[in-house]
C-alpha cells in the first residue's frame, strides 16, 4: 500500500487494473487444463514413466499458481464488501498461507523444469542405460525431495518475507536455476548435433534419436514460456525490494496485475503444449472425451 501511494506522487503512470472476471476465467481454465493432464497420466498406464511424472509435477505447480490467484481475488472481494479486514490476525495468517502457496508454485515449477531437463539429458546421451539410471522409484524419490524442499522453503520465505536475508536468496535462486537449465539445454543440443551425424547411418537409432530430440524441443518450449510468464513478476519483486521510491520502478510496478495474469497464462499454455506435442496424450484425451476403448 505504501509503495502504491508513493508511486502516485512520483510517476505519471496510471495503475493498470485487470478485471476480476478475467482473473477468475484464466485461473479456472488453468486449473481444469492441468487437472486433465493429471487424469490422463493416471488413466493411461503407458504414461506411467518418469518423464510424465515430472510433467505432472509441473502441472501441479501450475495449478497451485492458478489456485493462489483465485483465492487472492476472493480475499480481495471479501475485504471490499466488509467481511474481512486487511490488517486482522486471521487475515494476516490467511495472507501468509496464500503467499506460501504462490512461492511453492514458483519453486515447484523451477525444480520440475530442472528435473525434466535432467531427464531429457539422460534420455539422449545415455539412452541404453536410461532405464537403469532413471527408474520409476528414483523418479518418485526425486519428486518427494523436490516438494519437501519447496514446501519448507515456501513456508520460511512467507513467514520472513520482509527480511532482506530471505528475499535476496529467493531473488537470486530464480535467475541461477534458469541459467543452469539454459546451460544444460545448450550443452545438450550441441552434443546432440554432433551425435546426429554419427548415427545417421543407423535407421533404428536415428528414429530413437529424433524422438528424444522432439522431447527436448518440447521441453525447451516449456522453458521459454516459463521465462516469459514468470520473469516480469520476479522483476517486480526485485524492484519493490530494492528501488521502491524510484519513479521508473514505480512506473513498472503499475502493471502488477498484468504480470499476475501472465503467471496464470503459463498454466494455460503448458497443457496446450503437452496436448499438441505428445501423440500419446492426444490419444488419451480422445478416449476420455469420446469414450473410445
């Protein structure tokens, strides 16, 4: 509130407000689409593979992000009509819980993308040993570790979000993880390009290689969409912490609602990419909607 009041005095940029109906519509679409991904993977035993379990982890993260914005809008509406106050003890605990859910969504998405990138790397360059390296049990252990760490971190960050010692590591984590994933993909594609020439004379391995590269390209698209949708909001957090009184920072922070909408759009775009790039998922969706056996 202080930042918003100050920005009105230091910048001519008007606050960009996204209608609440748009928030609810986009959030509901994101929740339903990712729920379809989870149902499809559960119903189709052919999708009970480590890669699809990591994709389900990403879908859960997207659902949490959409659910957070939905609850936040409900909270704001209840405050406007007078059922809740902005500074009560219960409201503060509720706000901390929603902040924790939002941070859990962000961290879950980052580490899920990292797990997917590592899985694709092993699939391409250790194809013959992939099933020994990445077993279903190990994938579940990795997911358990990821979500335990993300849950603990989200609670700690939500409780101590006003401390610079907590905000700075959180702000650094996002670019570092993204940089690591980008380096992994660049390394993967450069090696894959050289390997493609060596296996061109082997038809069966060429088909297998093309399938793996198709998966790598799909997940690279995920990474690009994630950066486009989440980076503006992370930048908002950094500006709000380190230069709240700068007119240019205040002008950027006036599009806070737009940045929040981009986060929810990420939850809508990812399932579309899944459905478009995966023949197995498309087949499962057809059986779900048209009741084919």
